[in-house]
C-alpha cells in the first residue's frame, strides 16, 4: 500500500513553470493569471522558484538528478578526469573499461583524501578534489589510464535553473515549488502567513524523501534490501545467495 501511494505521488503534480506561476498568483495575488513574462514580478518569482529548487536539490540525493558521465582517455598516462560543471556528488564508484575487459569493467572505489595513506601504492582507487567554483576532478590511482580507455562515472547533478515558461522541473512533485515560492514571497512582504506555507512545503519535501526511499527499497516489482558495505563488496544478495 505504501509503495502504491508513493508510486501515485511520483506521477502527479507535473507542472510547467507557467502553471506553477499561475498557482502562486492564485494565492498571493488572488489572480488566475501568471505575471507577464520578463516583468519585474515574473523575474522575482522565478528567482524564488529557483531558490526553492536549489533547496530541494541540496536536501537529498534524488534519482531524478542521477547522470552518467563517460569521458574518453586521450593521454598515455592520464591521472585526472575533470567532472561536469553540474556535478554535486558521486552516485557510484567509477568504472574503467580497457581493451580486453569491455564487458564488466573494473571498479575504482572512491576514498577520502585523508585515507589515502591506508592504501598501498599499487591499490586502485579514486579520490576527489576541487570545489564548486573551480569545478571538481577525479584523481585515479595508480596514474596509468591508457589512451583509448573508457570511464563511466555515475553522479548526482545540480539541476539547471528554470527559465522557460514551458519548462518542467525535474522533481517528482512540482507542488513543492508552489508552496515554497509562496512562502518566500509572503516572507518578503512581511506577511506572517509565510510560516504556514513554509511548514506545508517542508512536509511536502519530507514526503518526497519518503517516497524516494519507498520507490528504491520497497518496490513490489523489484524489492531491494538496504545494502551494507561487506555484502555489497562481495556481491551477495540477501535471500538469493
């Protein structure tokens, strides 16, 4: 029953930017039309909407933001792989595919920089350097990426800013953007009702987090258990192996 509700919620509230602006206007302006595109109020509300989207993105590792990055190795002894500008954090260990091993590839675990001293000089791993301003990079160890090799990096991305009226947010429940944007607007107007709207938005955000976990671990179609590190490393599946 829980998964059915979650699945149902994940398929609802798919609004365009224009529809979201109309719903905001219905509450804060008691008007059935959105502000004129390009106008002062339109740009302000769009800014609030993008702030709400950024807040949503930072609150959880959403499957909607998972991406696959496949850079090509061109150097003969390359060690550094520049990550995309929208990189937020890793979603899985990078996998290296070389000649003769193009089916499964070889997984390079991602280790904290401060733990590098615990590994031998021949151990294979990656570590991450960088910052949001200068971008992030993956450093492969040992630094022996041969030219022509393929790398697959799964990562959680930062969604692009909403701009076009016809654009649809990537999140499962766009109603969150409505509630959160209204709370920002009311707060800017010193309207005490912003606290109620903020609470509504927070509840909707928590529901999205719960539904995301249900979709991943409680699906009747493909149930998944919560993996721990030793079992995951050894490839064991509880109830199957």
